[in-house]
C-alpha cells in the first residue's frame, strides 16, 4: 500500500490526501452535530434533576440515530399558503456556512510530514472567507420567515436580520487587533503566533476581543441569551413554526453546526488552536502520533466551548430585544473600536 502511494505523482498524492481530509472532516462534523444534541439533552436533564434520553442504546447513545430516522420518515407537510421556492431553499441554506467554513480551520498541525497540513484550504485570507460565509447564515432564517407567509415566522426573520447586522459588525471588529498583532489573515499563521508557551495564547493579549467575540458568537448562533428569532414564549418558535420533518431538523442541525464552527474559531483565534504548552505539543508534529495528538487537543478544546454554550442555555434568561440591540450597538461596537485604537498605539510604541 505504501509503495503504491509513493509511486503516485505529487499532484495525485495531494489530491488524494485532500479528498481523505474532506471526507474525514465532514464525517466528524456531522457526528459531532448529532451527539452535541444528545449532550445538550443530557446536560439539561442533569440541571433539571431528570434522567434524560436513556432508552435508545446504552446510556442513550443511539438516541441521535433514532432521532435521525424519525426525522426522515415523518410525514412532510407543506402548508398551502407558503412561498414554496423560498420555503424549500431556507432549510437547505442552514447547514452551508458551517460546512464551507470548516475548510479553512486548521484542526491539526501535520501528520509527521510537513506537506500533510491538517487544514483543507490554507487560504491567506482565511478570516475574510470565514466572515463572508458566516454572514450568509442569516439568509436561511430571513427566507424562512418570509416564505412562511405567517406573522410569527416573519417577526423571527426580522429579528434575526437586525441581530445579525449589529453583532456581525462587532464580531468583525473584535478580531482586527488579532491580525494587527499577527500580521496575517491566515489562520495557520494565527496559531503559529501562539506557539511557544501558554501566555503566547491571544486570550492573554486580547481578553477584551475575546469577550466581544464570545458575546457576538452567541448572537450569531441564535443561542440563549440571544435566541430572539425563535423565542418560544413570544413567537411560538419563530421562523421554524411552519416546518416539519427533515426540513425542521435541518434548521437545528445548522444551529449546532454553527456552534461547532464558532467554537473552532475561538479555539483558533484565542486559545492556541491545536497547541498545548506541555508534553512537547506546542509546535508542529514531527511524528504521526504527535499529529494525531494535536487533532485530539483541538477537538477537546472545541468540546469545552460547546459545553459552555449548552450550560449558558439552561442557566441564563433571555435578553429583551431592546437589551440585545443596546448591547450590540452601544457596548460591543464602541469597545471593539477602542480596542483597535489601543492595540494600534501599543504596537506603534513597541516599534518606535
């Protein structure tokens, strides 16, 4: 097998290795989407002193499989009053941003060979690519609200568009100081900047940027305390009221996939990515085992952020809409601007 691979020309080897990475990354993403739902239900049950799913498989581990089968075989109802093209298009768009953005996230260093980088597309403008596709996520909710031709979904779509405008600006401005320090828009370079020890991680150099990015991440993923577009108590579910079966499931798959994406982004930008400042795992891997360890470290950090998202949902109350907008426009954006100015002054002073 090794001889056969070595006999292939470099271009074919690269294409084959990239195809394997694409399949593996997609499989891991979809598996995590399924099991983050199970973890959320288990954590919710623990907080509320319940048992949670425990019937399908040992400890309920086959519950995501049962839920997936149920979603595929449930009757799909399309109300007569909806705008059908947009109605079908909206849930299809829900998963796209997360799947496309996983391409530029460096989920490991290498597998012993410097040419085998653990990133699907090592773009020099990786962060611009990421924000470009993240901004498309709101179209799924807005289209769902418009297509439903109903009051509650329409209100959910309007809320989502206003929420996206305010927090997308804050999120984009929060990462500018990161790239002023690193001097590159390449996400692999951002991780490279954070090697060399724990205090090289950018969370220690840009704590305010992290706080703003974290708050904006909750708003971008429509998670509590910023889940105004669906707000069950007010809008009876908002944008997804008129959906059923697999279309309904696609919205929630998109929500959890986006949670995984923003968690991966926070790990990459602020918490050293795949690095660990102990056991010699702070630099690129020189062996296959170290490369696998780096992938495991990255996934473990992502899982910690996912647990935080879940914990916040079941412990914090929802913001009022005026509080949501006030926080975005009057708090986050001015703080992000001030952080850019202060960072620029510090960099200028250090290079003077």
